[in-house]
């Protein structure tokens, strides 16, 4: 291809670009839209800040969940499969030793941070509750946001069936499993 052909190609590309720009400028002149001086409505924000009110409301809200309906979605067999994600850090066998995380045999129904032979994070040690079905569901959903300051780095189980199955599996691995709600 000689330089004359290349010049024609470059010139045609430039001509098309100039036509698009020119058409845009001409359409702006033909179809001029005047913006109103005042907006259609004014949004008033309280002095103490709407963002603070919204964040306070979210912190105080507790997600209500029908735990019996949630647990009905899961199975112990599926929980055993899903628990393999947890087995890198936790053991669920009776008398199992602590790994990176504490042993979880009999965890449902016991107090949070109750094992004497495991060093819990200060946030977990200060969390003065028992591992109920509801507590475990909330924690497994997103551990870092459920108990702020926990050293458990697991992202959580988003699927309800997975959480329900793991809870059923953990409940089964106990000397005295809790009755299902």
C-alpha cells in the first residue's frame, strides 16, 4: 500500500470524526434546552445528619429470621460436605485438638469462647452469649461483621442452605444435641 492510500484512509477517519463533532454541535444549537433556575423540589437534610440517623437505625436493627424454616432447608450430610471448608482451621470430633480455630465438638449450646485451652480474640471473649441456632446463623453468615474484632478470617457462608446444614452438622456432633426448633 502506498502513502497516497494511507493518506486517504487517515483523511476519511478524520472526516468522519469531524462530522460527528459537527453534527453534535449543530444539534445543540437546534435543540437548545433551558435548565430551570430552581429545582423541581428541595430535599431538606436535618442538621444532625441523615446519614448518621440511617447508620444508627441499621445498627439497632436485628435481622429477624425464622430459624426453624432455615434449618428445614439443610441436611446433616450436606453440612458435613460444607464443613470441609472449615476443617482447615477447626475440628469437630470429640476430644479433637484445637487447630488455628477452636475445636467445635458440642459448640451449639455452649457459651461463646468457653474453651479454656484456646486463646480467643478479645472481641470473642467479651461476647457474652451462648451459641444458639440463631447466633450461629448470624456468625456463619459474615463472622467479621457479626462480632467485630474476631480473628476468624473466613468470609462466611452466603447460602442459607449451607449455613443451615453446617448448623445441623455441628448440633449433631455433641454429647447432647439441642432439640431443633
